C-alpha cells in the first residue's frame, strides 16, 4: 500500500481503545509515523552496528506486519519460518529444556500458520543467512532471534531486549514510550484498513483477525483494539 494512502487511512479509521489491558494509548498520528518509518525508513539511523541492525530491523518488521505477540516471537525457531511458502508457524510449546533464559517466554499461543509478505521474507532471509547464522554458530541455538552480546552471543533474546529495540524505534520517530504491544495495535489497524478496501464484512473480519491474532473463534479481543 502506498505510504500516503496508508497514513490517510490511519487518520480516518482510528480504532478505539476500550480495553484496560492496553498499556498505553497512542494516537493515529503517532502510529502512522511508526508505519511510515518501518515502510520507508533507514534502520541505520538507529543502529550503527550492522549485525544488530539486521536483526532488529527483521524483528520490528515481523511484529508490525504479522501482529504476533512478543512472547510468541521470543519462542520462534528457525524451522518455524518457511521462506518458500511465505509462512510463519506459531506453535503452542511446553517449557523448552533447550531454552537457557531464566524468564522463559510464556505466550498465550494458539497454533496457527501466518502468511508473510515477500518483503518480510527477504528481511528474514538476509538475517538468517547473515547475522543470524553467525550468532547461531556460537552455541548452535535454533531460536530465531539471538543476542550478539560479548558474554551472551548466540543466546535467545530476552523480552527486555525486545522492549529496548521497539523503544529505539519509538525514540527515532518521537514516541519514546513505544512498546511491542503498540505494534500489535498497528497490525490490527492495518488489517482493518485492508478489510475496508476489500469490502470485507465485520463478521468475516473478526474471524480473520481472531485466527491471525491467536484469539479464540468467538473472542471479541480484536474489536477492543
């Protein structure tokens, strides 16, 4: 979708925030600046280290364009990404003995397969064949997103690191309190705009949103965004 058109839609079709679970309410103008940067911005403005930049850019694009939860992303493994079929598999997993994190992600996950764009697939492929491959060689980890720290290289990233990455994007666009949950809201807004453009009825949109967002079939969580 062209940048100007997406921004216009964001302004015209603001999704009301009615849930107390939402940690912060961001205006449509603020969210449009996030979309604009992620669609057309230069991540090198934020992260000068090429390895970190490649990983973080793939990470924030994944959150914005798929709407998956932060905890679900932290649990992703390389095999969950199918670059040929352009899909990502979100799987409900028990505690993982291979996960070295003290605070192992505990995601409210519904099993599902999510389609991804060619652009996102390209970013993930660049990361997996580049920085991701280099970091994975250290410990042989099969988690998707890994650290590049001096004493922790090759370990799966933490929720604190994800929060910092998203906050970095926010600071760059003038929203210093941006958080991963806000990117999920960006996703549901963009899904709503797609439905408007394609004359998708509300009931059908709810079913699509519930599946892709990992909510139950009869959930009204999507409408609360």
